[in-house]
């Protein structure tokens, strides 16, 4: 195409063919309206050559870079489209991976810097500083030129430091453009460190060029710019989300009102309104109702769609900003100090701005109310009255008055955790934002920044504590050991850290299936716990019991009642990740595959991550124990009073059962018969009460409220009793083996299992009508007659029983029991003699008795003694007269 043809295309024709050609050129080459006619052919040729090169599958080499840089130098002021196309072409050329090709990627990056490509790109950016796309593409070009190239980064900084300054100022100017901010964060990250690689060292040594870039960027205000980028876009998304939530609440309120109105119409209390549409109701009716329903919700859908669309770009930008901050401050103490100061200043200014807005809104409301009252009263105010009032002016940041140091208890309560909470609020907002809910990388990078700030804060605290300890020693020597002890106690010491802990517990709830996130969150909480125990007020022990209680209370209050459950579930997930890693190792070893080729739903941890996870499991147990102790401290024991009430009812039922059984035995009837009589007596009393209440006169009856008279509601009787009402002074009934046991304790603990053990080793009684039973009855009568002749009659109601157990003695750690066996005949006596040898064996007796006692204790909810039980059984033969004499001596 010649020059004449090019010029003729710009001249409008009567048939409209030139306008069609111009439209086709704009679709192919872009907007070329700013190109002079004599340069139009050259511009199109440049754009066409770059696109033809891409169609061939090539991204260019050194010769192409030289040609593009010369073209950019000649045409940068003539065509915007050429500038964009050349920046994109050079970025692709420098960022392409070249495995075995020559020249290598590093050679191309160094050649680009040596040929002045970065300098010409910055000059072109200054010519078109108002164009956001141009600025973003130039910064991306610079980022591609220094990625994984320390020598290129050093050459860029040495060539002209003003270029970096220009880039920083361009980012400040276009702070509201996400593309410019993201490209700037990428450039800062590449200037400070190399990117991660699959091979090589995990943490390579930072070269001098990157360390120098860190210091230079910090001096040029890179930290402030990144912090402003983060806070600006997080605030934007938060405002959009709040607006969508408010709109949703209004729609739901409107729908609730429509439901109530519909209910009134169905009940016949109101007339139906055909215009109203149920916003959140089911789709019904005709086409018109459906259209109205969609139109009513379209505003809400658009609001949420805007939030989602904006969140995508903001999440990508926030990830790049956190990565840039992390690479900018890691391993650089001055950069960490500057970052902490920027976080602190931003949040403090934010609080001051909120205070001014609140005070201004309150003042406007008061003024409006006063004007409304004056207008109602007919009072006219002179507008010139307010001119004489002094103008306080705007608040000037950085110019504060003289700070007065508090005295007394307020001075002792000054804490470093308050400044720490202000430093970390920006990162807390990042963790609580919508972008962090489905992007684990953002959480991990924010936690890494947390660790750097906490480590720096710990160094300052340890230094202050060491200086204070040395000063206390000097004072102690001067006062001759007359220094008071540090035994003061404070409440809510770590309250400023509540928002930080709550944010991390929320992260554990959201990312409860991601082991790296759980691991890094546990590490931050462990470091925060360590720092909090060191940051105690003056007069309190470092790492003391009071400080630990305050930390435990903070952890429980910030996370809520389910804090322990959340932490233990996270620890369980780490255990599961280790098990899945073992399965992955077995699969790698069996199939001879690479770890990147493993497919499935599980997690495979690297060797370094496995060690970290094992350590974090222990830290998780410590944090869960802290939450459990705080819960125990607040509620003494979860569901404690319910169990105490159940135990009280159980003890009362057992006592009543023993008493009723004793009464039934005295009356000579069974327990079931006695219980039946008791129920009949109770039914008779209830019937008498009903008949007596029916005959009460009207004067004795309670006055009933008249219709329309307000009725006083009686307060429900609430369960209110002390623990001492159930267990005395302590929680437990009695310690087994300590102190002496009474008959009630013996019946509750020992009688049942001892009886079961001995009855299993005794023969069954003889049948009632057998000759052995008749002989046994005759023998009992002879024993009774012999006792009456001796002057000591026997009145034992349990004489017919084969086994009778009674407690003889109970002292500290010892219980003496007598088991009286009464055989009915000689055959039973011979069997008892043979089986008694097994019981008298120390090993057999201990095994049988201890086993049965342990089963009984476990069923009843009692605890076995710590050192177990020792059982010893002795056999002795005695007559009934001897037993009666021994009992009489004992009494």
C-alpha cells in the first residue's frame, strides 16, 4: 500500500467506503487517530511485524529488542498504539522461558538494560504519564527485565536512580488503577528477590544487588505506596460489600412486610394489594408477576455482581502487594521497622478520622435539631453570629501536643501490646476480607508478615526487659534487698490483642482443610502467645501464672465457646495430612513416579513441611489446652451443675431404696410388696386431698382475677443449690482408701462386688424338700437350743442365708471385712472347703476380687485408687456362740 493510498483512506468518501476502511483498520491495528498521516504506514508496519512474529510462534531475540527500542525512541511521541504494542512485545520477549535456546533469558535482560531500554521506556512513560495503560505496560516491562536477574536489577538501579523514583511517583499518581498497582508490586518484588524455583536451594542467599534495592526502595517510599494500595482497595471492597448487605436487608425487610400483609389478607383483616410483589417468595401467578419479581431483585443482583467482579481484581492485587511487602522487608531490620511504623500511623490516622467524622456528624445533627426547634418557635438567627467564632481548622497530622506521661497505676498498666495491635490491624483487615476467604496464599503471606513483625517486637521487648532487669538489680543493691516482689495482678491485660486472635480463629474455621494454612496460623498464635507472656505490666511476673490465665481468657473470649473444638479439629487435620503423606510416599515408591504426578484428594507434604507440621501439632495441643483451661476457669467445669444435680438425685434414690428395703425386711415382706403398699398409700392420700379441697369455702379459696384484670406472673422456681449441698465441702463424695468408711460407703462400694465374687465360688443351696434341707433345719434348731441353754439366745434374722458379709474395721488405707459362710450340711461344707483353698491363695484372691471391684467401680463412675488394691483372705472356723461373744466384746 502506498502513501497515496494511505492518505486517501483518511479522506471521507461519498459512498462511505473510506469510513468502512477506517473501521476495519481500527479493529486490526487499534486506535490510530493520533498518528500523523505521513507516519501512518510506518506505524502499521511496526504493529504488523510484531503480530506476524507472534503468529510464527516466536517472541524475538536480541536483534528484535534492538529494533524495538530504536522504534520506541522514534515513535513514542507519535502513536499511543505503537507504544503499547512495543511494550507488550518486549515484555513477552524478556519474560519467555528459554530452556536450551541461545541467547538465554538472563543475556536478553542484561542486553535490554545495556541498550538503554529501561531508560527509553521511562522517558516514554513520562511523555504519556496521564495514560494508565501506558504506565502499567511500562512498569510490567521493567518487571520482566529484572525478574530473576540480579545483574539486570543492579544495572537498572546504577543506570539512573531517577527512573525508579519516576516509577514510584507514577504509581502514586495512578493509585486507583489496579493494573498499575499490580505491576508496581511485581516490579518491587523482582527488584528485591528472585522468584521461587523447583530446583536449587529453598532459601538462597540474597545477593547484594537485591539488598541494595531493598534499601533504595524503602528510601523512595515503596512501603508507604504498597500500604496505601492495600488499604485503598480493601476499603473499596468493604464499602461495596456493606452497601450490598444493606440493600439485601432492605429487600428482606420489604419481603417480610409483604408476608405479614399477605397473612392479614388470608385472615380477612386487610384487602389484597395486586401491585405488591413478593420479592423473595416463590414464583407464581402470571407473566406480569414474574417480571415484577425480577425487576424488584435486579438492583440487589447487580450490587452483588459488582462486589464479585471487583473482588477478583482486588484479590489478585492484594496477593501481589503482600508478596512485594514480604520480599521488601524480609531480612532487613530497617525495612521491618519502617513497615511497622507505616501500619501504626495508618491505623492511628484512621481512628482519628473516624473520630472526626463521628464528632462532625454529631455536631451537624445537634445543629439541625436546634435549627428545627428555632424554626418551630419562630426565632430567626443572625447568620453573622457564627462569623466571629474562631475557626479551629483542620487537624494537621504529625503535629501533636506535648504528651503527658501518666503516673501511678495508669503508668504501670502501660503495655506494648497496644502498639502491637495498632501495627497489625492492616493485616487483620486483610485476613478478614472477602479475598482471603478463598485464597490461601493471601492468608499465608499475611501470616508471614505477622511473624516478621512479632519477631521484631519480641526483640524490642526482650531488650527492654533486660535493661529493666539490670536496673532493678542496681536498685536492689542500693536498697539492700528491699525491693518489693512482683506479685501484682491485673485484669484484661491482653485485651488489645483480641481482634488479632479472633481473626486467626476465623481463618481456622474458614480454611479448616488446608494444612499449610493451619500450620502457619498455629505458628503465629504460638509466637503471639510467647510475646504476650513477655509483655506484662510492671509488677507482674514474666510468664507467670496470672499472665497465662489472662492469655487463656483472651483466647477463649476472642474465639468463642467453640475455640477448643476448632483448634483440635485443625490439629486432627494435620494428623490426617501426615497419614496421607505416608500413603503418597508409598505410591511414589511403588509406581516410581514424581511427586508432582500424584493425583487424588489428599495432601502430600514436603520433607520440610512434615517437620513443621509435627511441631505445629504440639503447639495445637498447647493452644487447645489454653482454651480448655479458660473454659474451665469461667464455668469451673462444662455442664458441671447438671451432673451434680443428676448425682444428687441418684444418691437420694439409692438412700431411699436402702431405707425401704430395710423397712420391708423388718416387716417380713419383699421389697416389691412394700413398694406396692407405698404406692397405694400415696394414691389414698392424693384422693383425700382432692376431696378435702373440694369442700373448702369460697372465703378460703384463692381469689381469681376478674376478666380484664392484669395477672401477676409467678416466677418459675429455678434450680439453685450449692455444690456443698451435694458433696459437702468438696466436689467428690469421698476418696477411696483415705479416711474411714461407714456402713453407707461400704454398702455403696464394697458389698456388691465382694458378694458376687464369693457367691460364684460357693455351692448352690439344697432343694427345700430334700433330706439335706431337712437335716440342715434340724441342725439349726439344735444350735438355737444350745445357745439358749448357755444363756445367750441367738436372734439373727440372716441365719438362713448361706453368706453374710459385714464390715469390721475401716482405717486409713485398710478395710477389714468378715464373710460368714453357713453350710447347710456336710456336703456343702466339703465343697466350701475345697473351693476356699482357691480363695485363700494370694494370687487367685487378688485377681478375682480386684477384677470384680474394678468392674463395679467402672459401672458406677468411680475412680480406682492410683496404686491399685491389695487383697488378703484368711480362713477361720468358729461356732455361733464364739461369734456372738466376739460381737458382744466389740460393742
